């Protein structure tokens, strides 16, 4: 299962059209166990193929932000994506934004709650096409520490590439929920 997940994210990363700048200072990824506290978020469920997943995620985030504006909701953390499939051709995902305030479903934007969970998290710095290394690191950590995955895998996009132009400084937190 881990090999499928790693291949899945390698495939996603290969499709991301990111212009990595040369000479960026490399920051080594780190891995740790953590407890993710319960939080609420808005999400759009969608699917995409290798050619359009980046565009689809961006469109979904735009839909969520529109609802946030109408409902006067505040973003309470970085945008993220939960990946439900391991296919290398079609990706089933939720594009999500954590929020504070009274939420309700609107059109295809759903209000959801992330339950408190234990997780392995890899703090990966670099362009999106390099995230498979973070997934490999999480899988290796889980196996070496005899941990059991509960199935939920998500990426939290901490750095906004529209603001930070140096891809070497982009932080992506990669979470694997565990028992």
C-alpha cells in the first residue's frame, strides 16, 4: 500500500508545473509524530487527472473562498488537500480550507470537521514536484516504528507560492493518520 501511495504522489508531483529556481537553499525535511487537534473546515470534493489536478485544486479553493466571503468566515490555517485514491491516472480528493465561524453547506462546498487524530507529519521544504520524498519519509517512519496507518493522507500547503517566489522556501506538511 505504501508503494502505491508514494507512486501516486510522485505522479501528482510530476504533473505540477512549477518553475523551480536554481540556487535555492535546500532545507532537509523532518518527520515527527503529532496529535492534530479537531478543527472545522470547508471542502469541495472533486477528481482530476494528471494534466489538471493543479488547476482543479485552485478552482476548488476559489469556490471555498467565495463561500467564506459570503458567510463572513475566517481562514484559521493553511489550505490543504485530502487524497482518497491511489490511482496514477485519476485523483479523488477534497480541497479544503480550515475556518472559524458558523458553517453550513452551500452549493458544492461542504462543511466538515477533522476529528482529533494522531499522525506522522513530514515538514517538507521545496517545490511540489519533490513531495514524493516526503511521502517516502513518512512511509519509512511508519514502518520502522511499527505504526498503523488509519487511511487518511493529506498535504497542508503552508507557503503561498504567489507570495514566496523561491520554491526552496515552500513548506508542505504531509500528514499520515495513525492509530
